[in-house]
C-alpha cells in the first residue's frame, strides 16, 4: 500500500511525518473520509466543502487548491488499486518546535492521504442482520462541528461498545439526549413513525451522509423531525440506524441490550440504505 505525504507517494511502511507535527502533539489538525465506489469518490462535494470549513474554523492555511487535493485523493485511490473502500485525508497545522500558540506564519501544513479496500459484501451481510449499539456519556469539547483528529473521547466510547459486544457507541448529553455516534450520526423512527435525528445547531458533526439521507427522505416523502431524542425514546423506537462514510447506513437492532422493534433491521432503514447505495453507485 501507498500513502501520500507532503508531495510524495511513498510505501505506507515508510510514510512518516515529524515527531513535532502538531497533529501528533496537539491533535491540531482535521480530516475527512470518503467512501470509494467503483474507484470514485462518493459525496465528493460535501466532504470537500466541510474540509475547507474545518480548516477555516481552525485558521489552518488551505494547503493546496481543491483541484490539487482531488488529484491527490484520486491518485492515492489509484495507486492502492481501491475499487471499493475508503480514502482518508488529514491536514495538520504542520511541524514546529513544541509550543502551544500557532507556529510562525509560513509553517507548511502537513497533508497525508491513505486509501484501503473495504469488503462491501461483508458490510452488506452486517447490514442485513443489523448491529448493537451501546450508549456512553458524551465527554467531548464544544466544537464537535469541526472534524478534528482529536478523537480520544470517540475512541474510548467505541472501545467501550466493542468490549460490550456492540458495534457502535451512541453518545448521550447530560439531559439524556443522544448527540451522535462515536463516528456516525444517530437516527430513529420514533413510535409515531417519524424519522428523527438531532439538529445540527447542536454540538455535533454535520454528517455528509446525513445530508444525503435528508435528500432521500424528501424525495421519498417521508416525514422528518430534526429534533434530539432521548435514550428512552430510542429504546422504544420502531427502528434505529446510524450513518457515516464507510458505514453508509447501518440498521441498529439493540440499544444497551434492549431490542429495537422486532430485533431485525426495519423497513425504512433497509430502504434508505438501498436508495443511498443506488445513488452513490
Ligand atoms: N466519521 N459523527 C462523527 C463524530 C463522525 O466522526 C462521523 C464520520 C460522522 C458521519 O459523518 P459523514 O457522514 O460525513 O461521514 C458523524 C468518519 C467516517 C470517521 O471518523 O472515520
């Protein structure tokens, strides 16, 4: 496998950045993940636009034009011979002597890209069965709208889920409301049959897959409420699922061991997943 690192394509095993990279020392950087279908980037625009916004919010200089970044992504996909999988892009504030304030102007941001194949057949099999979710307290900072590489709370939540035999963790605020998944956005079909997901005024990531699903809901004439839901409402829901690049839309069949609906992926989740995949392919 091959990685792009600051202007060069190198074998992944040799790919490296400085130990004084601010991404490494301060999590001072941002990232994006795209799904790759048939060698092409899914939801290309949405992820690019969010990347630009994350960089602007953190005042990290835009490292190269959108066109050049696209070439890097496509070339990384091509050199890894990925037909179906993901491509990962990370931009940090660059390498500089360790000191909290921003480094001197002119410090070049670090740009790294990797890509790998994902067995979408296996993912499909998982989606047909549905997965378990574990709830965890949301202990993150106040700017979860920025896609930073500071993911320690997310890592701890996901690990807790895996140790409990669940696949994803849903994070819960102090009011008992679900914010989002550790690396996904959270959704339910409430007991009135309405599709519910938290609004993006809240402290969550504005998922690109989430936006695509909102379009599909409008197209299908399904009723939507962008309003937070409690863990109890989720446990009583007809259906539950989560969305992200790579996972697309994954039906959830239990939350904290409580069966959702009849314990099988629901019809709405199943249909939306199919529509999303048809649109992306
Ligand atoms: N995660 N919420 C969080 C906290 C996320 O990290 C992600 C994506 C999402 C979904 O966003 P999108 O639909 O734009 O992928 C929501 C990526 C996939 C990751 O960290 O690997």
